[in-house]
C-alpha cells in the first residue's frame, strides 16, 4: 500500500500555520544549526527520509527556534448579526428582526445591519419596555451598521424609535 506522501503535505501544513498565526518567530538565521539547513536541503532532494525531516522540525520547535503562538479561533461566534430586513418599517408586514431573539454569549459583539429602504435606530429597553441608555444608535441608513458588546449575561430588549412596534431581543448566556 502506498503511503500518503508527507512531501506533498508538509508545504501545505506550514502554509496553514502561517495563516492561523502571525506570531511564528524565526530566530536569527545564525541560530539555525548547519545540520538543520542540510536536512531541509536534503529532504528537498529526497536524500533524507520524512521521519528525519519531521524530527528536524520537532527539534526546531522544542528548542524555540520556531515558536508558535496558538490562538483560539472563535471569531465566527463572536460577531453575530441581526438583520433589519427590507420592509421592516411596515407595521402590518412580517419583516421582523432576524433573528427576533438572538442568543449569544457574554463578551460577544452584536452587529445590526439595516437592509431596509428607510432609516431605523436600535434603542435599548428594560424588561418592562422602558427606554434605557445601555445602547442607542444614531439613525441607520440603508446599509449602515451598529455594534454593541454585551459584557453581562441577561435578556436585553430593544426597539426602533422611529417604528416602536418593532421589538427584538438579545439573550446573553
Ligand atoms: Cu425603524
């Protein structure tokens, strides 16, 4: 059975590491031992095995010649969005905020995007529907965005001061 060639995989792997982290710190070239340079060269020329090549990379990492800072990739969940859809202004329409109740986690920054043809605001309310000053956007024209970062768990109501029949919720866990 033919082995999957690491010769093909390794360049891809290194490229991926570069993409996830900008903190790879190559120490000065002088600190890279001669045998490491030779191993890399000979690997390219297929004179050394994949095991030797991997051992060389292991040596570089273990001796902090290559340092890799691991970063948690949580961006996809950290910037959830609420759409203010076209027709949202219409009291008899069904263009509700989407989602109507956004569930997220403490520390998340929520972005509202106005895709309606008229301006809207995003104004915070308490549980009883009374306006408070937690967040209050300027009028958002078509295509405008408003962001707010929710630091504490809770249930946050909001509405549009131009179209107060439009009410939405952000639930922070
Ligand atoms: Cu509105």
